[in-house]
């Protein structure tokens, strides 16, 4: 499909730079096929679900994966930034380097040398491979837990470009850009639909009889990459590592078998479940990489409803929601959201989409 079919105009003032307080006070636009759009709030979610429905949440935890460094090549020194996006070994990460033209295979990169972080104020790496679009494979001098500790000492929370271009990250972001249920370290971007949940909202959902299950998809920086191709068929998705346990798969299969809905909290949960879904519409245990790219025409096998934020124009995420609820419908939804003052992107408001074919 033509990528320009997924374009729309978004006023700058609609981009949220901080989350709503409290988190579950954010607005939520409810979208059902054939029904009028309903302006509600995240706190209304329990009333929209039935006893026995199951929310599926991504429990990945964001790490400080944004690194500021300097490339050392003999006497020549140049400043570079790295955004880690996928770990490939205890000491190795794939990263997007900016500016990418400043690094080459064999270069030494020194990170954190200006940081005031005790003995962990320095972290060095070697460029092992160079790919397209500024991507590089970095081999760090530290490995395993020692590398993790160093990243926490010298790294920054990798705020999305549309926020980072307007303000620097701060200590507040270390809490704000993390779900309250985050536990499995490895993401470099938050599963942002989950940012709306609070202990109070979970208590209300439990009282309603709505269950919750956790899956893990370590969101990579590739989620922010623009689609540069003119046709969706020419776009390559970056892989992300995910896990669905056999126990979770069994619970979700049982819910669907009894007629309840499986509700994905975020596009990451949806992509992982659709990766793990069998052709017969049941869910299998899963562990490994996925690069699933969902565009209109995709036949969903497992997920019934999707809670998600409002996404970038021409992005793979807007393509996904257009596949889920219909392209024409999503243009209508986004036009309504813009006109009604909804807040967009990672720290913005939410939508609750029920599948177009239901």
C-alpha cells in the first residue's frame, strides 16, 4: 500500500510532553465498528469490559539506553550518540549511532567519560559491524550485570524524538516513562498504553472480574524510525525479542474458548500475540525475535480489542491500528481526536479499539 495513505496533519500543540496526573485520568476515545465515537477516560475502562475478559500487558522495563560518547580514532575525536535497541550477547548491543557517518568498524567509542558516576563513570565499546541507517554492532568492555549497572550509571532514558527535541530528559522521566508493572529489563522504549495504569485502576478492574496476564516484548528504538519507503511492501521492520509463557497462553486460550475478549494493552502486546498465534486462532507459547509488520489486509488471529495511544502519521503503528479498525475509520478517529483536544504520542491520551470485523 502507498505510505501516503497513512498521512495526516497534527498540530504541534497536540504532542504531550508530560503524562496526565494521575495516570488513569487521561482521556480515552472508544471506537466500535458502526457506532458513534465515545469520549471517555481511562478510568472508565472497567465499565467497558465484561467479567472474564483478559487484559494482556507488556511487562518489559525501559533501560537507560541513550548514551552520549566520543569516537576516538588516533588523535581524532568526534562526539557521537548511541541508542541501544537490541542485545545480542552479554557484552553486545545493536545500536543506532548519530551521526552514523562518524563511526566505522574498529572504532573505539568512549561513553560516560563526562559523567559523575563514581567508578562506573566510564564505559567503552568497539564497533564490530556497521549496517544501514546508522546501525552498528557494539562490543562493550563490560558484560552481563556489570554492563547493566554501567548503563544505569551513565545512560539516559531514551525519550521519543518528538519529546526529546523539545526538552531534555530528567529524573522525573525515569518514573514517568515506566509502567507501574514493569519488571523485565530490556526495552529502550516504553509500551506506552500501559503508562495509563495505576494500582487503583487495577483494583477496579479486578472488582469487575477482568483478569490480567503479562507477556514480554522488549521494545526497540526501531519503533520510532520513520517509514522512508513509498510503499509498505518495501519497508523492513527491526526485530524485537519477546516471550509468551505456556501458562499465559493457556489462560488466554481458555478465555477466548468461553467467549470472552482478549484485550491487548498496547501495540507491542498485540504484535507479540499475533506472532505467537496459530493458524487455528489459538495462542502458542513463544520465545524469540519477531519482526511482524501489520498493515490493512492483515487477518487478525487472536486479539479482540486494543488499547493504544495516538500514533505518528505515516508510522508502522498507525498502519497497525488502521488494519485493526479500518483505514477510513482511523482517519475519522484521528480527525476527531485532533479537533477535540486529545493529547498525542507516548505521554498522551488513549483509544480503545474494537476489531473492525467483530
